[in-house]
């Protein structure tokens, strides 16, 4: 496929979302690292703090207490996921915008956390939500992009599932 068709006839037309959120993710991490000491936090709202945390594990600090092998394990997973999302995006027709946008968000998040793991051996987290003494694990913009992408992918599966059922009924 020619390069101009790749950006006009596939989901690559939404790659700008990946770039924008990757930049926001990396700039936010840079600002936190250069403005806070490790563990330091600043209250922004009654339910939200900025807090500088280094997470060597995965979601909810899964495997964070291991002796270092998890760095390369999660780096490999993020690299493989990035390649899968990129190829999937290139194979997604331009008329399936919701799926392409979902993949662009997920690619952004995978790449943002991949950069952290490859450079530092941990992911930089800073978004700390809490209410009534309960706290959500601290996360970052990349994690948010992955969540948004996954939610959009689920929405797309319901939307396209209905479209497929209608098409099957019309054919029978």
C-alpha cells in the first residue's frame, strides 16, 4: 500500500491522536519528575492530588515487588502491544473511525509506558484520586489513554455487533 493511501484509506488517519496523547503523557511525566521529589504530592481538589510515584510493576503495582525481571517482561509486552496496535490501525478501514480512534488511544498509552520502562525501568505515575479515605492506585496519562481506548473498543464491538446482526437478517 502506498504511503499516501495508508493515511487516507486506513485508520492511520487517526494516528495524530497517538502523537498528541504521547506528547501530553511524556510532558506531564517530565514536569512531575522535575517539580516533585519522589513520593511528594500536591493537593489539587478535595478528591485529587498530583503525586510522584515510580511503579516498576504493572496495573495496581502487579509484580512491583520482584527483583527486576519484570522490567523487561513489561517492556516486551508494551513493545509487542504497540506493534499489534500499529498494524491493526493500518488494517482498519477509514470508515471504522471508532475502532481506529480506540486503537490510536491504546497505541499512545502503550508507547508512553514503553518509553518509561525502557528508559527508567519503571513507569512514572502522578494522578492520585481518592474519596472518603479510599484511594485509587496512582496512574498516568498513558494509563488513561489505554482505558479510553479499551472503552471505545468495547463500544465499537457493540456498535458493529448490531450492524452485523442487521446485515445477517437482511441477507436471510
